C-alpha cells in the first residue's frame, strides 16, 4: 500500500514540474505575467496588507493550482488571495470594471467539467479562516476559506456540531450553496437548511447581507443554486449541542456478491423509502463495503443492525467521538478520497429505494470492467443513505434545493492515471451505470445533486423540473448577475430554460 502511494505521488511531482516549466516559458506566460503585473500595480494598492497577488512564476502557484478533479481543470492567468472579506468586494469591483473573468476557489473540490470553460483570475479564499461561535451559542460564523474537518473539530471542542459535509476535506460554502450533505442531516437538515445569514459580494462588487429578512429572494436562490449568484465571504450556520452523544458507533460489513439481493432487500426494509431511523446517522453502500454509524450506543445499534448480522458478512466496529468517526468511514483527511490531482470520471443519480434488478446489473457490469482493465481497480460505486427526517421536514418552497424526496445519493467514481487512454471507455461505463440507476426507477424523472454533477446532466435534473423553480432562478439571474459572471459551476441559463419543465402552481408551503 505505502510504496504504491509513494509511487503515485512521485509521478505527480514530476508532472507538476513539467507544468511549472511550461508556465515559465516566456512564449506561454508573457500574457499571464503582464496581467499579474497589471493586477499588482492597480489592484494591489487597494487591498489589505495581508492580501497577495501572484502569477505562474511564483512558488505558490503550484499549490494554488492543486485540485481534486484534473479531468477538465479551469485555466488561470493569475491568483488573488484576499486577506480580508472586504478585499473580495474590492477585487470583484476591480475585475468586473476591467472585464476580467474571475472564479472563487476554496478547497478546489469542484467535480463538474463545466468549470473547465473558465479562463481568468482565481480568487483564492483559503486564507479567510475565521470560525466564531456567537455569544448565545446558537450559530457559528464561518469565513469562506474554512473547510469541513477543521470546523467539525473546533465545534466539537466547544460541545457542538453543525451540518458539515461527511467528507473531511470539502469546503463549507461550496457544498452549502448546493445543499450540503453530511452525517448530521437526518437530525438537522442539509447544510443549506442551517444557513441563517450570508455575506455576499455581487458580480459588480457590491457587498450585501442575505437572509430571511434582507434580500430574501436571493436567500432562496443561494441555498441550492448559490454558485450562480455571488461570492459568499462568510456565512452564519446554526449549531447544535453535541453533549448528548460523546461517542459514536460505527460498524462496517463486507459481503460477498452472492448476498447482493438479500442485502439490498434488507437495506430497502431498513431505510423504508425515506424513513431511515433518525438515529442511524448514515449508511454508505458500495459493492464491497457496507458501513453504518449510529447515534446509539453499541448495544442499541446492534439491535438495529441484527438483520445485517444474520447475512454472514465480515464486520468490524469502531466507537469514537464524532470528528474521528469519519476516519472509520474512509472519508477522513488522510483517506484516498481526499487525494488531489487525479482524473475522475464520475456520474451520479438520486434514488428513493434500491431496485435490486438494477443493483445486480450494475454489479455485473462493474465486475466485467474490472476483469478487462486492472486500472479500474480504483473505481468506487457509492450509495449514500442518510437519515431523511431532518431534510424532509423543511419547507421545500423556501429554498432552491429541489430534491428533498431523494433518499439515496449515488456516485460512480473511476480514478484514472493522468493521460490514460481509457477515458472514453470509462465515460461510457459511468453513463451506463447512471442509466441503470435511472431505469430502475421508471416512475421518476432523473435527478442530480448539483455538487455531484459531472457537467453533462440536464439542468432540470439538477435544479428541478418545476416551472416555478426555473422562473425564480431566471429572475434572480437577471436581477443579481445580469452579465453572467457566475456562469461556470453547473450554470443556470440566463434567458430560457432548456428541456423538461413541469407546469403547476408556485411553491407549496408546509412540511414536505
Ligand atoms: C472528495 C469529495 C468529497 C465530497 N464530499 C461531499 C459531502 O460529504 N457532502 C456534500 O454535500 N458534497 C460533497 N462533495 C461535493 C462538494 O459539495 C462540491 O465538490 C463542492 O463544490 C466543493 O466545494 P469546495 O470549496 O471544496 O471546492 P471549490 O472547487 O473550491 O469550490 C467549488 C465551487 O463552488 C463555488 N464557490 C466556492 N466557494 C465559494 C464562495 N465563497 N462563494 C461563492 N461560490 C463559491 C465556485 O463556483 C467553485 O467553483 C464532495 C466532493 C469531493 C470531491
Ligand atoms: C456558551 O457556551 C460557553 C461554553 O462553551 C459558556 O461559557 C457560555 O456561558 C455559553 N453562553 C450562553 C449564553 O449559553
Ligand atoms: C416512496 O415514497 C414516495 C413518496 O415520498 C412514493 O411516491 C413512492 O411511490 C415510494 N416508492 C416506493 C417504491 O415505495
Ligand atoms: C441519541 O441517543 C441517545 C442515547 O441513546 C439519546 O439519549 C438521545 O436522545 C439521542 N439523540 C437524539 C438527537 O435523538
Ligand atoms: C467490536 O469489535 C471488537 C474487536 O475490535 C470485537 O471484540 C467485538 O465483538 C465487536 N462487537 C460487535 C458487536 O461486533
Ligand atoms: C427495476 O429495474 C428494472 C430494470 O431497469 C425495471 O425493468 C423495473 O421496472 C424496475 N422496477 C421497479 C419496481 O421500478
Ligand atoms: C450592483 O448590483 C445590484 C444588483 O443588480 C444593484 O442593486 C446595485 O445597485 C449595483 N451596484 C452598483 C454600484 O452598480
């Protein structure tokens, strides 16, 4: 394991050097260096002393270019690192005025290929790290550069949890703008459901507050389709006391393929089409590993898990505090999931129940492909099921997140070596897998979680088929981002919505 990991890193180091050398070649970088010199001269004096502006000739460049998904990376001419939230407003005012394109980068986990169309200035917010709990202990203010694990760990120290992502390495703002799935959602809802207020810089550089009372129309859009409308400099999230459960119980199972039908049948019974026991925090299914963790003590949890114990798998269990339990899940900071600079071929679908016929077809396809190419050994098909209650209890008309009746979040993720000639084959396999998921629920239209989208899905599957949702987003675009400056992350259209729409009345109020 270790030598293999070292070998991969070593190859990446070489690649990065080649990139740096190419970038330093005057024929390639003349333009970029000119642009950076202009930014340093004109924008630099407007910003705080702790801000930075640099280009490809700087030693920081390589780390500012690091990203999780190298399939279709955005192109950058220069990097601005704001030192304060106000620097973001000044930077956007300047860049907008000079007609430079800009893209915010925090943890650089964007999966979608649509960001690959970007060529311009990176606004790198990673140095905005403030995490402050409010005096009344009800909310936490998080700046744009914070990420999941550091926030979870800090809140835990103070006896609180919030709706951070399951995966330790993803940002806070990026996920929350599209919903934000995580272990606490069955109890408290999505990350976006816990946003109390946001500080936002609009496309023209104007800084505004966005919440239920101020710019309420934008508050709707920022929670589900937020990547389309502005830059969040900080946000306030609700926090929840965590002292009732000092340790959490995790149990992982490995089953052989002959158990597939019995297992998914049992999982359907267990999750009951969106009625997963609230205290079963999450259940991740892959074709080899079925882990589960619960709020309950080991003894209580074991009662819930009894049907799985009878299926004769190999199991392992861990009891640990909340910030550490994710390590057992394989989504901690040191997990291979968090490794950057790889090419990922992905697809995703939202489901309600497992269709056992489709699960078997997908498994057989998985096995066939693995037998053909050893390189496919790094492919993972994940099916995440969280507690549903906290998400379903929210009023679906109050925010742009459209998929409250998706209870299973699936993702296909094949990891290829850069330059691999298997991209086309893998793309087909990813598509076939998505089609199997969707064919397994013929009574539903396909849905896609915006933050898991690969960039080829229909906009209606991402943002919702309801005509009223589409109209609302188009109106917000016209009002807040008329020149489509935020048009790179699974962008909504600016005028007409293409494809399917379901007519009908406006938002239905009430609990889901
Ligand atoms: C390994 C991995 C694990 C993941 N785990 C989860 C998970 O557990 N739950 C979940 O819900 N999702 C998860 N995701 C998906 C995740 O929500 C998206 O990838 C998200 O966009 C990541 O945000 P980021 O800051 O990490 O990445 P970035 O690439 O830095 O940001 C993504 C995009 O968000 C926008 N953006 C970022 N910051 C701001 C800002 N301050 N203001 C306005 N726009 C901004 C930009 O358009 C940017 O292109 C995961 C993704 C990966 C790759
Ligand atoms: C908030 O929590 C801190 C401990 O973390 C405590 O000292 C303080 O009294 C609490 N404040 C309120 C208003 O509950
Ligand atoms: C699951 O529940 C939804 C309502 O949320 C219902 O429309 C659907 O038919 C149910 N599916 C199954 C397979 O029971
Ligand atoms: C979590 O489990 C404990 C122990 O079983 C219980 O006392 C507590 O109420 C549960 N918490 C929630 C939020 O359900
Ligand atoms: C949990 O794991 C330990 C070993 O780490 C084992 O002794 C114990 O039996 C396991 N408990 C259950 C309920 O599986
Ligand atoms: C399950 O999937 C199969 C294969 O796609 C499909 O023919 C069947 O209609 C699905 N069953 C249900 C209940 O949706
Ligand atoms: C910036 O855009 C917003 C929304 O379109 C608008 O209300 C505001 O007046 C604009 N500010 C400036 C300085 O143009």
